[in-house]
């Protein structure tokens, strides 16, 4: 009976992680759809402002022998063009991020996963005061996997690392992400200089529903979800304290995994 109760409890925890994964995917799809609509709505006025500024420049050039973007009163339209170009670039980036993910088992570049994840988290408030650096192996081979799930996994790790640096003095939070080939696979490490984890917390970190965050900040399902995603890819994930303070998360993914592990 005890074994049965433990098995049922473990299964319930696994179902909780899977439910969170499904809910997260549905939430991302909804947000993506809303973002795409908003981008379309604001894209037209941005294009109109850009067009008017260019028309002003062309008119001034036609009226003078020496074309100049500056009027007699000292007004200059170049900052308008610079800012509209910036807005257009941002809206294009968001449009790409808002596109529905493809849940397909295929070759995926871990370096691109890192780049895409950091792009997705570019406007995350918890990262505003954290310096994120990378050291990505340019010769890194691709792995087979679900790219969208790997992005979700890495997003959770980055957010956890950012939360760990929340108590540091302003502008002192650091996150470093590195990739390399290792043991017939690809290894990704994420280091932070945050508060770190005690041995007791490390021992329970991947336990579903366990969290050290205040109520409303954590559900205790982020790291179990990360482990579930990594194990689906036939890989492994581990956490370890860093000598100078902080935590290292290490994810290893195999190169020879032809099918996902269910």
C-alpha cells in the first residue's frame, strides 16, 4: 500500500507538471495572437509618421540647392526617422516572437535557442537590472528536439537566475550562458551570482510544488518542468553552487537522440 501511495503521489506530481506545461503553451499562444494584433494596429501609424518625415526631407531638398533635413527654424526630422526605424525594428522582432511555435521534433541549434530565449526575455522586468553575457561555441552541432520546449526550459532557468539576484545591490546582478560540446552531446551552462542554494534546497529543487519564493512569485513547478523537458530529449539537468556565490545550472543534450522519450 505504501508503494502504491508513493507511485500515485509521484504520478500526481508528474501530471501537475504536464498540466502547467499545457497551460503555459496555451497562454503563450493567446499572448502571441494578441501581440500580433497589437503590432498590426500600431504598425500603420508608425509607417505613416515615417512617411511624413521622409516627405518633409524630400520637400526641403527640392526647395534648396543644398538638400538639408533641417528647417530654417532649426527643426530636424532626422531624430523622427531614427526613432521610427527603431520602432519598426522592435515591432518586427515582436512579430517574430509572437509567431506560433512549431511543436515538431527536428534539428535544433542550441545557440539559436539561447538567442531566441534572450530575445523573448528582452522586455522582462526582472532582467532590467541584470547583465546577461554569453559564450556560445560557434562550432556547436545541432541536436534533435522540440525547439519551443527548449526555449521554455531555458526561459525558466533565466528567470530563476534573475530572481536569485533580486537582493543584490543595483546593477550588480550577473547571468552568464555558455555552450560547448561535451560527452558526445551539447552542454549548456547558466551561471548567476545570486543568493545561491543551501544543500537542503538543492536536494529538493526539482521536487514538484517545492519553492522558496514568496507567495504569488513561484509555484514550485518551473524546475520540475525544466527537468521534464530535458529528460524528454534524453538529456540531464543539474544544479550546483558556485565557489564565489551563486548557482550553476547545467543542461546536457545528446546528439544521437532520434526520437523523444515519452
